């Protein structure tokens, strides 16, 4: 009972008085600061020691890409478009309503083939009139000839005068002249009739159809509702790639220089080509010179206005084979390392280098073919030297 009634107030710690004591307060602050400083020093020592024992290596990444042997020895690569060197907007020589159109897009036509016709009813009437006038003049010629013969005989016998003979001669000459006029009018009517026919100017393929039956066509499309060109056609054997080459690189291009043409539509297909013409003028707005590259082995898949990339080859690649134009997955030779009879490349994951086993093939200049282990677009460390090991910390340039 006495224990329960004991006074414990003397055992209570007076926190307020302790905080009010400057000496005790200073000791507390120093303790906190020393503890925090020790933690910082330990952290610096730890991370410093870690960086010393495993320093970061600065590396550069390269991309595994598809490339052909000819590309590895290319002098220059430039882009452009496929253009038909022989093409025409075929229009009518006369004005009239289109009554026949015998072609559509993609049709092949031969030179002088009738591809369209305009209304020729009025021209037919003029042609018939010219033929009738010619027949009339030819009938007058028979009468004028007979009359001239009679007057000549009568003049020789003294039964006619010179005046009558001269009149007969003049009539004969007028009939001859009228026949020539009739023939000229007939020829004009035949030309006008021919102008109602729209013919192909050369062997080619119809690219676009610009008019339909029932529409009015004119040579220059003068009317608000008239069409000028009926069809647009091109000679598909005249296709060439028109490439813009920078002025600073034009000295690398020569006539008949071998090229490799790749179309964006068929990136896996390479077409052999040659420099056909270097246009002797520059485009001042783009600082380029146009170079026309002809196809050696074009097929039906090559179409006008397709985007093209041309690889201009050096003189050592005078002959191209199918293997030379075939693309392979390649990386720089410096990216492949040999470790314990393994060929590896290094990729970067979470700022660390990790090896990947690869199978290599042929060497393409400074590149090497990768048969397995990588995919197109994979990025690897450019130089896999002794500094690069598995798990090595790296920093990318």
C-alpha cells in the first residue's frame, strides 16, 4: 500500500528544460550533423569504389542494316523518280463531241491505231459536197475539151474566127482550174475527216484517260467545258530514273557509269542501270544537277513516277551479278568479337553490355554479313574491343 502511494514526480524527465539548456542543445545538433556526414561519406566511398572497380565505358551504337556488295563499294547514292522519256498527251486536231473511245488505262496501243473519234457528221457533208463539185467539174471538162477541138478544126478550115477559138480555149482552162479547186476542197474535207480520228503517235501504254464519250474535246481545250488531252500515254521502253545529284558530287558521275537502281515499291529487287545523260544545266534553287539513269533489265513492274534510289558504282564493279545485287544483313566488322571460339556482338540493356552469339558470312568491304543472331534494325556496339565485357557498364555517345 505504501508503494502505491509513493511520489514518482521526481523521476520525470524535464524535456523543456533540456531543450532550454544551450549546452545540451548544441550537443544534440552536433550529434545529428556528425551522423549525417558519416552517412554521406560512406555513400561517397561506396559509389566511388564501385566506379573505380567497374568504370563506365563510352560506346557508340550502330544499326544492323540490309546492304548489297555493290552498296559497300558505292561512289554515291542519290534519289529521284522514274520518268518516261517518251510520252504524249494525245488530243484531237479538231473540235467536236467525243463519240468513240476505244482504250482505258493500262491498254497497249500501236502507232497510228485509232483510239478515239469525234462526231464527223458535218465533215461528211462537206466531203460529199467536195466530191460532187469534182464530178461536176470533170463533166464540164469533157464538154470544154470537145468544144475546143471543134473550134480548132473550124479555125483551120476558115469556118470560125480567132475570137471564138480563144473563148473555147479560155473555157477549157477555167474548167481545168475548177477541177484543181475541187480537188483541193476534196483534199481539205478528207483532212478534216481524218482530224476527227484520234490516233496513237507511237507504240506505248495508256496511262490516264482524261475524257469520256459525250464530252466536247478541242485541240487546246479553249472552251470552259471542253477537254484538250483525251488520253496520256507513254512509251514504257523509254523509262529512266531522273536523279538529282548535288553539285559538289557531280564530278563523281560519268556517262555509261554502272549503277544499281532500287525502287521503294520493291526494296528487295535491284535493277542494273547505267548513266544515260548528265543534263548540262543546274537547278539553282536546289543546287543539283539532273542525271538520267537508264535500265538494263527493267520489267513490267517498273512504272512511271515511282520513287527510286540509285547507287552509283565505282569502276571496280563493272559487271554486276544477281548475287551482287542481293542484300544481306550486315554490321561493321569492328562490332564482331571472338570470345572463347564464339563470335559475338554486344547490345546495350539498362546501360550495360550484353553479348549475343552471331553467325557471320561473307565480308562486304568494312562490313560483315550476319546470317543469324540479329534482325534488321537491331543496334549493337560499334567497337567490341577488350574493354567491353558481359555486364560492363557503358554510356552511349
